[in-house]
C-alpha cells in the first residue's frame, strides 16, 4: 500500500462513517500512456457490508477513470466470490479471460472488464497474449504471437521464443543481451513459410546509437549486413516508407498482423526499443498486446492484452531514438 500511495500510478477511494472510521476502499492502477484502468483491489468491512458501499466505490473509481480518458476498466476476482461476481455483472462487467494460479492459495482468477466510454469496437483479432520470458525477447514474443495466430500448430513456448531470438538477435544492444531488429525477425518468419512485409525508414545500421563500444557497433553492423544479404534472396517485401496508422488499420481489417517497434519511455519510463503486436482498432483507438509484463509493478498478462491507446498517441510512440527510427513487420499467410 505504501508503494501504491507514494510511487504507483494509482488512485484510491475510501469510504468513512461520520466518525471518520474507515469502512471500505477501492484501489485502481493505470497503465501509463494508455486508456486502460485496472481495479487492483476492493474491500469492505464485514460490519459495513450490505449498504451499497461497494457499488458506490465502483461508481467513483469508474468516474475517475473516465476523467483520465480510460475506455476500459479491468479486474480479477476469485471464482468462488459469488457476491463480488454478482455485483460486477450488475455493473456491466463481463468475462474475457482466466488467470491460472493467481492468488496466494493457487486459486485461479476470473478476468472481467467493462467498456467505460466508447462506441462499438470495429475489429479485435483473436491473438492470444504471450508474455516474454526474458528482458530481451520482446520481438520474438510478438513474432510468436503472430505465428501462432496464423497457424495454431505453432506452439506458444519458451523453447520457440528463444529459438526465434537466436535466429534474429543483433547480438549486442544498449545493455545486456542483444535484442532483435526487423531484419532478423523478418527472416525468422519467412523461414517458417509466412508472407512478410518489412518496413524500415533508415538504411544505416540500427540500434547503434546507445552502444558505446566501437567493437560492439562493428558486430551489430556485420550481423545486419548478413541479414540484409539473406533477405535479398527471399520474397520478403522491403519498403523504406512505414505505413501510417490508417494503413495499419487496413492491414488489421484484412487479418494481417503488424508488429511495431515503439519507444518504451511513455509506457515504462525506460528509454529502450520495444516491440508490440497490434491486435485491433476502433474509430479512435489502436489495440495492442505488450509482451512485457512488469510483475514488480503489479501488472498481469490480462492487463497487457488488447491495450487501448489513442491513434495519435500510438503514432508518436511508434518511433525510437534521436533518429526517429520507424520499423515494423506485417505478417500474413501465404496465398
């Protein structure tokens, strides 16, 4: 609670009686730069139950979320908590997932959500969420989600996640193990029989700005040159003009899956390149799966799936570094 109140991107509402006795509270977390709110916890003293306090708290936190331009409120609840489930259903929440082994006693959690303030959703593709299992495999995790969606015989497994990383890594990044650029990811998808469109707005080697060692920069250049030569022997479509948001929407409407490089600063306050996969849209919002689940900051996989972000905001984060690098892949089945 101390972390939530002092450091977390959170909001808490409390209910008191006339003497100042605390009766109940509701705590909501917000995902930075997005239009997603999550009811983290709600509790009412047993002696205060049955007075409609929980319903009033929910009304207050939903109003606060709308004021923050949120369009979804999500929450988790125990399957055996019949009273809470009944309340949430009355308030317009519906099931959208199940989280196994969620609570301390290994009980599952039902994932519920409510649309707070926008119209009909135009497209929401059935892309399962997969959380990256290492700090450096966001690209392979996104590619894995796309491959499985296009061919469900491809497993969502850590073994394949790491295999894709070994095929696509640049070897070095700004720190730690090397991440993956668009060239290596495109090759990995092509080798598995998928149609790939690769868009990169720069011809020079990528991701060398934050690498201090000249030896490491040289290796990144060699790796990328090798990837480029291999791509020239394929039918991967290579274009220097990345699609804008409207063109990405057209791709989603056709069932094609865009994987987009973004700057993670707006999402996590960390200046690093990061891959996400687009999964839907409506008139105002783009939806994406973020493979990086920040457990230390109390995120869950359910809250990193179908994350809504206004289209103009997404256009701003879909670039990285001083050079304004833009990179993306669009995957589809071969005709």
